[in-house]
């Protein structure tokens, strides 16, 4: 079976589906080829016996107006749930005790999370000069804020966001907005004050102020709605085997994408192809065009992470679940990266009279721990929760979710590699690479990058991409395959 579309998206995760949404809004005929049996990539929800388990992002931060725009276009705005107000309260482990992360200058002054010396060290920040070369997150924070802030703020934060190690991540690549405060304003404190006005003009929200949300029945509501987009040709169970360049006799551009579906070899042609798959998978597909770039993409590290979702009777808790959860600094030498108090954030995550706790193990810090068997992981995490939270008894429900390759690490040299990708795309006009290894790993980052890529593709096809939903999107003028 073969056919021709305006654009083919390889990969049905949130990045690829976002590109597809905006290309359909521009009126282009779009096919999405997804190897799995459901859309969304890691953004999936499992419902069992009253428990609601997220196998990917547990929530998202409303950092961009694109969320509201897309939810309205998909008709799922009414399904959105904002997190409980207590979600803004987060804890950091220090000396085996959970300390609230201060969210105001006054709270910082009285906080027991840092010593008096560590707090005084922050006063030097406005007088620290700019870096002369690319730095890791650890080098940047130690230079500007001191070692104690690195150990008990940034180290656990990086583990919670990237499952990563601040001594290997590039601050320019992994936290570009943080780096920009120094580059543009000369310092973090000065930049946070002066940069607030610019964020308001862009209708953006800083991640520490953006509202957290999910959906009544879990995050999978979002990709499922995208996959049902009128006129979108969504092909599940379609594993792409090759992308070939096709030069029509009359000139122009084109590609043939070959894939396997239901045991059959099939193909599609399009003038634009987006590889919205992990870096290592994209590398294999572009290997015929550039073996060196394929090798470089394959070297992007994705550490293993295991999610341990445990359910307990509410009476088992040794402390109130009065926040988002807690993060664990490396210096504390524990066996977990942190725990989300899932049932305290959104309703419907645990049966009546029970609570749900989601704990993460492994990452760049302790990759071997992520590979332990299910029973050992459940016992290990339960023991940590007894020590750190006073949880009593054994869990009444357990669900283990594994990612052998979880989150791409933006290490030193990452931006140079992304520049190479840009040059490659310039040479391979019509072939694009996208995904959370490019432009940020958060859900909001994927939406922003996907919308930008869709505008670029539509523009190169001579199609206006701005404005209200097109008639073709509303009416669905391209049938499902």
C-alpha cells in the first residue's frame, strides 16, 4: 500500500503529534506513523482497581499559551484539572529530614535547609562575573551560588527533572533560561527581576509560577485527543524501516518512507518528513545520509529510570501529604531520586481511604538500581519511605514502570551537535528532526518546539500557518487509513 501526503511524522509521541496538530490546522495532509499500539509515546495512563498510574509525565506546567490553544481546538479543556494549591510546597531531604523548599525571601532567611554560611554566600551572586567558556550546571552554580546551594537545591532538582547529573549537563543546553540570565543581565538575581517583564510580553510563565495540571482520567487524554484529530491519518503499529530521498524529474523535493504494519511492507511519499523519535532512533534513519551524524545522535545518553508506584491505606502515612513531594540530594546517599505524593495533587489517583506515592529510582546517579527486579524495587522503596516519611506497613498495591532509555541528557557539546543537525536539515531540504532531545524535555518545551517546526514546514510549503482553525481541520477532509 502506498500513497502521498504533504507531510509524514515518524513518531506519535507528544512532539510529533504537536507538529501534526499545527500542520493540520494549516490545512496540510498529514500522516503519523507510530510503531506502538497507542499514541503518546511515554505519555500513557494505566487505570487498575481505582488506582491511576502515569507511565510518563505525571503532570505538566502551563508555561505556554499553546496548551490552552490546543486543548480548546481538541475539545478537552473541560477535562483539565489543576493541581491542589499545596502542590507548590516541595521538600528537600537533608540529614534524613524533609525540609520545605523556601518560596519567598522571608522563608529563605529562616529556612533550615541551608546553613548561615550557605545563605550568606548567595549575597555574592550579583558580583560574580560571566563565564569565559561553556560550563556544566555544577560549575555554573558553584561559581555563582556556592557549593551548598548546588548540593541541596540544584543537584536534587536536576535529578528530579532530567534524572541527570549536574556535573555532566551543559547549563547552556539543559537550562538555557538560567544561563541567559547571566548572559543578558550579568547575574541571576538581577535577571530574575528585570526579565519578568519580558516573560509577560511573551505570555510565558516561569516554571516556578506556572500552574500544574493533568486531566481527570490522566495525561493520556491529551495524546489520545490529538490522535483523533479530524483528518489526521494516524497509523498505529507502523514501524518505519527507512527514509529515502526522491528527486522528481521535474525538480523539487520528496521522500519515500517505508514501514511495516501488520506484517506487510508499506510506503508513503511526502515532500516533508519529520523524525519525531528518540535521538538514537533518528540516527539510524538518517545513517544513509550522514553516518557521522548518526553516530553522534546515538551517543546522546538516555539513563535508565524505574518508576515505583505504591498504594497504601491513608492511615499508614506517618506525616501529612501537604505538597508535591520531595527530592533527594546525592549527598544524602539514599536509594531513590525522589517521591511524588500523587494522590495529594489530583483527585481520582487512589481508591477512597488510600494514598498513592510515585517514586523514581536510577537515573544517571544510580543506573544499576533501576535494573533490580520488581519485588526488590518495591521492598527497597518501601523501606526508604518508612525511614523518610514514617510510612507504616506494606503497600496494598504496586506497579513498576521501567524506561531503559528515559530522558536525553544535554551534556557539554550538545548545542554544537544541535547546530550540526541544523546544517544537515539545510542540506536535506524537507527532512526535519524533532523530539525532546532538541529544544527542551518538558511537555511545554515539546509543544513550543513542535509549533515552531510546524510553522517552518508550512512556510516552506507556501502555506500560512497562523490564524484560526482552518475549515479542513474542523471538517476533516482527509480520511483515516
